[in-house]
C-alpha cells in the first residue's frame, strides 16, 4: 500500500498533569516500576519529571499542574501496552496485592484490557495487551456498538474456538 502520510515512529512519551509530584512519582514507581531519569525545575522548584520503565513501558512525564490534574481526573487518555494476557493477569494480581482497585482483566475489541485503575489524581490508567485475539490489521473498519456487550459475545465465540488449545 502506498501513501503520502508522513513517516512516524510510535509515541515518544506520555505526559500527565499532577497535583503533587512526590505522591505521583511514588505511585508510578511502586505500582508500575517506573524510575525517574530527569527532573525539570523552574526557579529552583521541581515542576516536572520524566520516567522510564525497565521492561518496555512508554517514556512517561509528570507535570505539576493541579488545576489541569483535577480537570483530567476520571478520563482514560491512553492505554499502556502489556505484551500478553498472562502478563496482564500478573499485573492485575500485583495491583490487587498493592491495594489498588481495578475492574479485572476482560476480553476487549482486539486484545485483553485491564481498566479502572486510577493514579493518585484520579486519571484512569488502562492496560491493553499488544497480543491480539483478533486481526487488528483488517482493512475493513470494525464497527463496535456497545463495546462491553460486543466483547462479551465475541469472547464466548473465542473461548469455544480455543477450548482444545
């Protein structure tokens, strides 16, 4: 397929506004294993952080912006990729052990999803497998009416097709 679309190379980093840098830093370090690599300061005060992940998570930035953090609470701006359903199950178990609430691992449109985890500012952090149970590269546009009900129907069919595996 030829296209005149520009050359792109994935997501460079994700950035979230936070109300308290220390609290958010501690959460992302303890819950997800992130490590701070850069601190940004303005007039001697740390106002932002860049964090990396040792096992492939996206580069992540936190920016001190309490009003924006409050306005962004509750929305799922992005999903962090997890390679397999087994790794997603392990992440769900880890979060549970650490006292975090979530909605459990579910069959979703093309992979499995772990929704309803919230950071200290109330941002919903979703995790989605990069392993797919459905061909995500279909040329045809997939129409999904009521994502949960559609996924539940498709999961029954998927389980029936994969019982002998």
